[in-house]
C-alpha cells in the first residue's frame, strides 16, 4: 500500500454506504502496476477536471476487426504503466448467468494478462476487461478460447446481442430470449467480428413489454415479447389481493391505459381485444394475472442515442411473430435490412436514421414488407404524398381493353 | 502460417445452459409467479411448486477480480456456485434453500454491498466509463454515480417510493449507457466548440468525413495557414463532439466549460404509458469532483419532489405529464430558460399547441 500514489480527492469516494469503485481500483493496485498508475492518472483528472485518454487506435486480435478498444494515456511519461491500456470486450453468456468456476477462470486469465479491473458488465452487455497492452491481446484471446469465451463486437459491426433473463427466471417472458440471443449471436459471428456495416447494429431481446434490457431505447432491432390471446386470470388470487387490501379499482383498473377492465368486487373482467399489453395489471398482481398462452414477440426497428441525427425509439416492424427456432423469418428480414442499409446507408448512419432519410414506406418496399397500421402512431398529417405513376390521356381505355 | 489456419475463431460465447442451476433447468419456462419477500430478496414459484430465491446486491460496475472472487466464494458457500448479473450492474445470487438467505445477506453486508434495488426503489445507476477509461468524457461517471447512490442509498434499500425510479449516467452525448429514456438522466456535456489543431487535421483525419459528420453543417473544408484543414462556424456548433469522434485533431474537452446536465421523465417500460424520452430539467451544473454536491443535491430534490407528489405507480414522467411541465417548474423552483426550448429537428412538435395550462 505504501507506494500507491497519493489520492486525496479519490479517497473521499471510499466512504459512504454504496460500494466504491476507488476501493476496487486500490485493491487491484496492490498487486498490479497498471491499476496503480490508473489511480494516479484518475486523481489527476479529478484535480484538473479533464480526462487523460487519447483517441482510440486500431488494435485487435488476429482475424478480428472488433472487440478490442485501443486506449492510450496522454500522460505516458507520468503514468508509463497505462501508456497502453486497451479494453477487451468479451461476449457474455445469455442472461449473464455464470458459475463461480467460469468467473474464476476469467479472473485468473485477467490477473496474468491485464490490470485486474473489469466492468460487470458494459452497457451493451459484454464482460469488459479493462486495460492491457497490445502484446497481451493474443494470449488473452487464446486462453479465453480454451474456456470457450469469445470476443464481442465494437466499431461498425454487429454488437454483442444481449437479453433479459427470460424464461430462465421470469414468468412474464413471452419467448425464449436467451435461446434467440444465443442463436443470433452464433449465426452472425462474422458480422459480429468483422465490421462491414455503415455503423453499429444492436439486437436486444426483452421477454415482455416491461423491457428490462431497454431494447426499445437502445437497439437497432428491439425484439419484445407479447401475446395475442387473453390475459390468464386466477379469480381466487384476484380476490385474495382485494382481501389483503389492494384497491383493485384505483391501483389496477384506474391505471389501465386501454380502460378495458372492470371489477365487480368478485370477478375481474378484461376486454382483451382492447388490451394494449402494457403489463401494468400483471405487474401489480403477479399471482393473479399472467400473459396469455399464444405468445411471441413484436419486432421493432431503429432506436439509438442522439449522435448523429437525434435520439430515436424503435418503431414497430412486425406486430407479432411466434419466434420459434430456427427463426428463419427473422433472419430473412434481418438479412434484407442489412442488404439495403449496407448498400445505401451513409457512413455512421444508424438504420433508424437511414429509415428517416429514405422514408419508412420506401424502406418497406426495399426490404419486401407490406405496410400495416401497427407501424405508425397515426397516419400522416400532411398532404405531400408521393405517387410513382400517374395516368396519361387514354390510359384508362388501354387498361379496359387489357 | 499453419498456426493461423488452425486458429480457432468465431466460436461465440459459451452456451448459457451450462451456467444455469439445476432448479432453473428443471423449471425453465415454467415459472408461475414471483413475490418480493423484502427489499432485495424475491422468490419465484414454479408450476411444479419449486421455489427459487434471488438476492440482489449493489455493485459499483467497476469491480476488480478479487471482488469477483469474493462473489464466487459466496456463490460457492450458499448457491452451489451459481450467480448472475443484472442489466443494471447488480449481482444476483440464486438460492434454493430459504435458510441460506439471512446468512448470505449478512455476508454481503460485511462485504459492503447493500441489498435492494427491487420493486418501488432506485436500483443501481447504469453508467459509462468517464475519466476512468474514455477519451470523449465531459465528466466522470463512477464518481458521480457513487456520490448520488451514497446519498440515495435509503431508496435502494427500501421500497417506499410511489413507483420505480431509474437513474442513468452518460459522460458524453454518445451515451454508451443510452440514458435518454430514464426517470433521471445525468449527462455530461461540452459547451465549447472544438479547438481544431490545424497542424494535425490533414494527417489524422479525412476532411470530407469531418465536414459530413456535423449534424448542423457547421464544419467546412478550409485552408488555414497554408494547410488543408477545416473551419468551424462556432455559432452553429452545439458541442455534440461527433467531429471529434471521426477526427482526433478536434478535441472538445475543456475543464472550464464541461459539466453535467439533468434530464427527467423518460422510461423504457410499456407499463401504463408508452416508452418516452427524458426531457431537459437542468441545463448545466459545473464539474465539482470528487463528490459533485450540486448534482447529488439536484437529484435528491427531484426524487423527493416526485416521491411526495406522484400517485402510486406513477413514474416521474407520468407524474409530470399529469401536472404539466409549467407546474413542474413552479414546484421544483428550477428556472425555465432558453436552453429548455428545443431548436433541433422537429422542435415545433415540442411547443405547447393548446390552451391546456395550469395557473
């Protein structure tokens, strides 16, 4: 401990009830010089109110174009042990389930080859191994490969797909999110490892409309579980909630956006053809209500953060699909979308921005999908309608003759 | 080159099934309902009658390998070695034995990891790298997160709020954390146009790409001191830093002008109301490390204003939609300024286009 850099500012972040990242870095620094220098440079950032990392460079493992983020300190003389401090993104298992054995193996590799610091997990979902030098990238990849962990995505490629825990530990999952995530990840390994898109592309799988992985806000393709038939009701359990003091009229029915529910004190009635599958009633009465039995997912397209043309939420592409293996319909539409976007998308243009530029109608034509009313919040409000053809004098007669 | 040919690539992540505890394998897709037994502890009950207990503990996201080994020790001791992480960086332990709950909770507390983040609570903050590891950060991430959660930890550990409250932090507009649909989003912002290093533009950057990268067309090719470079029309720049992303010779970070903005009322869940973006509440708070007291105070103020005024289940944005933004500004004491008015694409859709006003 004696030779850790002095960090009076960071030390203030070691007190308080929440676990401290500074304590984590210090713990790593006790046996790792990279973490020690990271502590020193971070203290300097806190003093100067500015970051000290240079723009990333191109580094990676052989044959892969993504998954490693080159990172260099702009103070290499002061903090030589982090002059090179690259991040490796490791594709996590679906649902972030682990055994202690597998995590210990990853820790052992990272103890030998890196800073000893990680993020569990990065925003996209990968295991983030924070900080190593170029000469360690290949050995890490090789050793991770021996325990079957591969590298994730970065740059203009398919980013590591991620999902909620789905049917593994949730009664609301309307499709097998973990299976689909694994299937898509394996099917699109080339796209994941070799950037060839105009910009990044993300899949996120949520089992129900509560959307625990925020797929509608941050994935180019958001696949959100839903159902078509009636909410399953256990009337005895409904009465039990009422008996235990739940005000079903205000807490449940009063919050129903579709106003499709009624409770007469004994039975809960739901007019399912008006239900918008919002999940509120199911969320507050999980013992009494469950999604229906005819389950599947809504597929939405286009969400992203602000850069470049403004933030977007995904919008409906497929109102309902059953989504069962081998997911051929889904893969066909994904391939069509990528073909069109790769052909006509501009550099750093996400698919949502591309659709805004060319128009959803034209985009649907290009990918071979018929428009349906579920795709829009409402029909257009302006009369600036494009038609591809118009009649010339005499056309009508020609048609009649034909 | 033989090695290269034999090299195993594109094998993907390990199959998740090997990481699932037997109780999950046996009840996969058969879960019937769940109940939160107390903050941070829930039980899932299967159609078969099996019960799975989950204990959720806070984590700083940035964890050292020895901390992961601590988690593993606890998983070995109480959970046959099975554990998982959540989409908001919490660690979860999966138990089949009810009697193991309290000892595990006690061990986690000893380790300094509070239990909670379930139900009507504030769970861990989704966040980015900040000064720890990012080149484009306008603020630090982990330090603000630690400070805000220290201040709000009571709300992590209890379930007394009207509804869920999700906080996220991104240290620049790239928003690796996709914070833009959060009840409270803390967003690092720059406020000064890039300072172009004309000696390096030609060598380091592709000039047409740099011009094209600007969403407000503020950048055009120019010859400066005889060198091919770009010029920035400063009054058009809104500091998004997309140019810096494509051109390292246009740095944005600036201690005097960088800081934090606070956005509120977004959500991703479809429950009750549709998913929606967060809206600007506080345009700018200067960086004040190590504990950003002005930020923690502002966040606490917003949480408490919502908590004491919202109806049951009402998220921050649902509450504000009901009372209207003018009333929110009156109640919060936040001054409405020019910066609150949108002036990017589709700004007109954000103007008030009715007489539905409160007084």
